[in-house]
C-alpha cells in the first residue's frame, strides 16, 4: 500500500495496529522546503527503499514490540516519549519477572524486544542507547539468571522427508507442496525464501529471488540480509526424490511461466490461482505432513507439532549431508561455521581430535 503524502494525526500505536504500515517509515521533506511533484515523488521512492531496510517479518515484529512497550507505559502512567533508559530497564525486568498472569519471556525474546524499541525510537527521530547502564546491566543480569540453551526444532532427516512427500496427492496442490518440501530441504531454505521466489528475474516488485533450471540442476538467486546469494540444487538419484524434477512437474502442469513460483490453488486442488503463498503455508504444510507420515508417533499430537517447524528443513539438510562443513555453511547462507553447527542435530563431534593433534 502506498503511503499518503498528506500527514495524518498520529494515534497511540497499540490502538491502531492496522496503521503500523503507515507509521513505520517517517521519511518526509525538510520542514523548510515546499513540496513539488519531483520532490514528492522522491519522498515516495525513499519510503520504498526504507521498507526494504529489513524483512517484512522483522519489521512487523518490531512494530508489535513498540506497541507493547507503549501500552505497558500508559498502563503505569508513564509516557514512552522521550526515551528513558531507566523506564526501559524496568520494562525489561517486568518481562523477565512479570507481576501479573503473563508468562515470563525467554532471554532471546527480551533481547528482540530491545531491538524493537531501538527501532521504534529511530522511526521517531530519537535514539535509545541499549548500552546505557540502566538497560545493559539489567539485560546482563537477565541473561545470567535466566539464559538457557536454545530449544531446537527436530531435524527432518532423509527418511522423514520421503515419508512426508509420500502422503501428498498428485493433483496441482500435491505437486506444488511436493516441490516446496523438496526444494526447501535440498536448498536448506527458510520459509520466507521459498515463497518469495519468482519464476524469472524481476517478475514482481516483492520478489525475493528467482530460479534458473539447468541440465545438472537448478540455481536459486536469493536476496538475503547482506545481499544476493546463489543456492545450487543438483538433481536427485531418482525422479521420485529429485527436487528439480518436482519443481519441473509443478511448473509444467501449473503452466506458471511468470510471476510468483509458488501460488495458491483452488480448494479442489485443480486450478492455479495468481496469489503468492505466504510463509505460513510452509509451516502448516510441514506440520500436517509430519502428522500424516506418522513421525515421532511415540509422542502426543501437540508435542509432535511443537517439535517441527520451517527450520526443520534447514536442520535436516545440515544434519544429513555428508560433505565438508563449509559447503553446508554456504548452502544455508551462514556467516560462520558456528551458526551452521547449531543446525546439525547429528554430527561426529570428535572427527577432528585436537588432543591427539597436539601430541597427547
């Protein structure tokens, strides 16, 4: 939605969550300049670039963080503006040790809330120093007292993904979902990366990348946090398990030659619609096929659903590919090997024995 050029009265952000898209990007002309057709157009262009400063999911989370803090302040008779590190420190303490029925938040969520507040003040032309002692010392204490190893999602292993795709039909919806699971698994892709793909370069304004199918496999061009990267997906050992073949089948029968790569289908699964899928579809697809395939049948259904998410595809590739770790790191788009190791649910931890290498 294009932001209107005429300023509107502001409202408390927690009372108007549907207007967050309008209030996120405070890009405007300097007060001493009169508007003109050319300058107004440049303002809109600048706002468009501002919208691409971070992913939509991140910006949505930050907007909710700010709205929560603003509401918390007003309930206690305080004002979130101007920034007060002392007040933010009290807010963080309340998140870790609530005084009501609300559950305590995890350390990672609290740290994300701080980032959301920094962002919220930046949008209002203000600055919040997260290293201020009233914030930094409280956050350090929360980490020391409440930090726990991260709860990792279950990895989808090769036998799991084969069982999952075996539960899918061979109508258009089944062909699409089979391609999503296999491409996501072989590419080690995030949910958002899967659904943001277009058929070709620059097909749509909201494209996050495109695909090029070659004889040996497919190359995905993805726009990441730090720029563009290429993900190579080779052909599999058989058509039944090959992600590239699954993608070719979907494109052939859906007749998609332009625009979003993965779109919605009609309820009966027989017609292709134009609307791009959301990343929530990938999450629902993984959980549903996990249940249908009977994975971890030893657990209750709710526990099984909690075990698996979109990250299970990335963790599955990292845990199953018997190749040098650096190739997995490149495929996942990680900046460090340490981050890649967090995704490896099964690996030979002592393959490199530094004790013996040191002469002991």
